[in-house]
C-alpha cells in the first residue's frame, strides 16, 4: 500500500481500510493546523489505487468500510471519485461505506446530482471540518469558507442523502468566549442534523500561525475549566438526535454519547471530572501537541 507522508484518520476509522487517493491538503492554510505543512498536494493515479486495492484484497478479507486519505480527499471531482468507488466495489463487493475527510468547499464544488450519484456509489459518512459555528472564530481559523456556507452545504448533503459527521473544536474561540462558541456550535448542529459530532480540543503547537499568535498575545487560549464548561453548555443545547463522538486523545474528558438521550449522563461525566481536578490544572492551559 502506498502512503505519502503522515497519514491521518479519525479515531473511529481505526478498523477501516485506509486507501490513499490524494496526498496532503488542498487548503493547508488553517490557523491551527500543521498536519500537511511539508506535503505538496497531489492526486494518486487510478493505476496505483487499483494496485493498492489488489494488495489489500490479498490481506484484508471482507472489508466493510474504506477511508480515503489524505487531508480533504472529497476535493476530488465527482468524475474522479466515481471510478475510485467503482474499483473499491469491484474488489470489495460487500463494502458498505466509502468515507473520507471533506471541507465545506469540497461540497460546494459538486452539483446536487453528483452528490446523489456519489451516495449511490456508497460514498457516505463524510467527516466535515466545520470546526465551529461561531462566525468570528471561523474567520480567525482561516478555513476558506463562511458560516453561511457551512449551513447551506450541510443542508445540501442532507437533501442528497449523504450522512456527515461534523468536526468541532472546543476552545477554538479562545479565552472568555467558550460559552459563546458552545451556543453557536449547538445552533449549527441543531440545523445540520448530522449523523455525529466529532470533538477535538484546540492546541497551539509547532509552527502553526496559532502558536505564533499565542506567543505574541494575539490569541489567548481558554483555560481547561473554560473548555470543560464549553463542553457542558454545547451538550446541554443540542436538541436533535446525533452521536457525540468525544473519544480523542487530545480531549480531557472522553466519551461517546447519544444525544439528546444521554445528555444528563454526559454532563454528569464532565462535572465529575471537574470535581476531581485541582484548581491549578483547571485554571491552566495544558499543552496539546496534536488536533
């Protein structure tokens, strides 16, 4: 199997077949991210993809899920994705879901008909890097799309029958803005009606612009207590059925939950964690070295 540079996937895709169709990230300008800084974006050839599928077929048995790497593989046009999906189905006829990371801009570039055609080829459960529902924060994070775009494009996925998991960052708004961010995030979730909400926590590290801004005092990170209070507030305000996916190594309190059914239990988990932490930790900004 061919992989170029570091390969990333959501924790929940640990048992999925990882198939490289792109290397790097087309945007590669997010304020907080260093994942693909040293990798030039490129598109894998169909010949190499088929070679990898044949190799996987010899070792992996009956594959149910395939995760296409890397950064925003959904950037590929529908005309490029269709033959890839067809090859996957040819080699793994029992595959149920072909998934990948996607940007809001990746959705914008496809017509409604193309989204439906991709869904019919088992492309589903897209991991969308929405990051926040808070407009000011979204602008700072430099994602390359607007909050209005997020609302419109997630609704287009819904109409096309394409399930999506929306990725959000606790602490993304910085010190003093956690509750504001939580309210905006819950509003976006309630409108987008996603299959799931995948949570990470903001970390300033490496040669990211965020790390530079923290050092200069331009961005002041939220304390751990602020992050946990933001977590509680967002959970409290989600009123649509969605899966809260919080098991990520960078999060302090990690759990999965079915919302809103498990709301009280989820909030209790956070409250219990807070009660067991000392004030020095709660009032600090712990180092995080990944996103």
